[in-house]
C-alpha cells in the first residue's frame, strides 16, 4: 500500500439549537447547551488544518432530530464545505423523531422533528451525492482518494429496539468489501453502534446498545477482510480488537461524544501499510465557563451529572431512572434492581475505602494512602476514566491492590455475585479490567494487510 490518506473522525455531535428551542436544564453526560460552541471550536480547528481535508462524522449529529438542530448543524457543515473540506456523515437514531406505524408506513410522531426519510436529502452534500454505491438503509460507499474506500454504514435497524444490519444490508456490505478488494482498494468502515464492547461492563448494563448480533457480525466482517471500523454511541474512548477462529483481526475504534468530556477528535493517517491513530481535544470554546479551562469545565459537568446520579440512587429513584439512561442503563433493568440500587446509594454517601476494608477484615493489608477516599468519589473517578479512555490504576498501584483485595474477599463472602456465563464469574479480574486497561485508547499503530 503505497498511497497515503489522512482524515479526522468525530462522532456524537448531538447539536442542540438552544437559541431557538430554549435553554435545556436536563442533566446529561454531554453538554447540550454548549454543543454549538464546542462544535464551532472544533470546526475552526479543522479549518486551520491545511494537511487534512477529509472529515468523517459517525452519527447522532443532532440532539434528538429537531428541525432547528439539523438546520444549525448543516450551516456549520457548509462552512467546512465552502472552505474545501470533504465531509462524510452517517445518521443515527438521535437524528429523527420517534415513529409509529400507520397503514404499514413510518410516520413522524413528534412535532418539530424530521422524518428518517428526510435525512438523505438533508445530508446529500455530505457523502451521498459523491457515493459510488448506496443501500436503502442510508448506507453508502465513498472513494475518499485513489486506493481508499469508506464503507459508511447506517445501523438504525428497526429504529429503536434493534440497531444493526438485516440480511440484505449485510449481503450488500460483504459485496462492497469484495468489490474494493478486487479493485485493489483498502476499505474501512464507520458505523454508529459499537461492534466490540468498549468496556467489559457495557454488555452487562446495556447489550441492546451494542450493534445488533455484534459477536457474529464482527466475525463475518473480519473474515471477509474488513480490518478497521470506527464507531460511536457509547460516548466512551476505546480502541479494541478481536481475532476470529480463522485468524482474522478486526479493530473497533470507539470514539466518545464530541460535546462531552474530553472532546475526543481522532486524527488518522494511513501510509506504509499501517494506520496511525492519535486523539486530540480542544482547550477553548466560547462559553461562560466560570473561570475554568475547557477540559476542567467539561470534567466538572460530567462529575456533576454522575454525582446527581449517585445522590438520586439514595434519595429519588424516579430521578435515578431518568438519569441512568445517559449511561445506557434501561429503566426496566433498573427497576429489577431497585432495592439493591437504593441500598447501595445510601452506603455510598459515607462509606470510605478504610471503612469497607474493616468490614471485610482486610484493613491491615490496605495502604493507608487510599483509606480516606470515599467509595462514591472513587466510583465517579473510575467511570470518568472509562469514558475518557484513561483506566490508569495498574496492578502496582495501592488503589488497584486495595480494590482487588477487597473485591476478592467480597466474592468469597457473597458467592451469589457469580453468575455463570458472565464476566462476574471472576469478580476480581472483572474489576481489574475496569480500572486498568493496558491497551492505549488514545493512540494506536495498526498494521494493515
């Protein structure tokens, strides 16, 4: 592979036109009201980059498919286009209104939101008009440059309960991979929902938010020769891979929401038969940040949301179910665990690691440097670390050693925590995978065939 290709990739821009729709006081991981200011800062960064003129956006372009949000986002895309940038987007389930079936046809249910059938025309200039192949699913193939093709895959599925590919779309995907290979082109993909779990916890709390039939589809695409897929949806920064029984490897580059901490921007360069991925972020955007730096402000927003989640666990379960959706915990699943969730919420308000180590009779073995830390604060940090791709508590740290010691003790005292077929079979190993990921999530050098 002698050709070279450079591009930026972002996802989950969730633009919300608050100037026309009204200021939102809903709590969320992402910054809804600040979304326009963040996007403007990122797009200005793109405009200043002379070396890269290709930008990929992997779905959930708007907050919830509002007409005004689409208009505002497309205005911003047009600024890039007018400056000579080539933008390729896919849409996802946040980009259109809810659906109800009437006489066999999907119709709009919410006023002020676009129909799914409107999306192709709305984003015609951002991938569809230059496509060399299209599928009725709002998927297409773009020739990004000589020798390089993008497989832009919409995975809306039935629109809500199943997000993935039906057999017709999957057959089309496999055919496009083969056509690219026959032409001697390198082809990679972007889709919205993750094909590989970005964290071991994710399938446990919301397997429905994975790409439909993700385990089987990942094997099929890998064995067909697809090596790289860029995904979003989870708002988590992660790079992972799997190898099929036939020895074929596929990488899932999962990227967090652009309008939440830490505003991840993937810079990708392909040359000399390898793909170099680095991750950048912005350090400024036009907003009243109360004297804080951009990343400090975004982290504080994230922590405030998660802190509210913990407080509502203990004191307002209805509020908890509303907030937990932002972390892909479905209301039905939360209801099943209402009593332990409320009990855990009460404990988290005061329990320190020192107190917990005493309750588990391992206090003497826990380093004093971690004993005064509130369990609630630690969990908040761990979750933030997972979302930002910074799971840094390696086995040689006092925190890792203390947690694994206590979790090991807990798993022996409460054998019911284990459930055959789930990662909880080895609880210490599972927790270790949450607090430490030795594989870098912000950069990768991937060899290409």
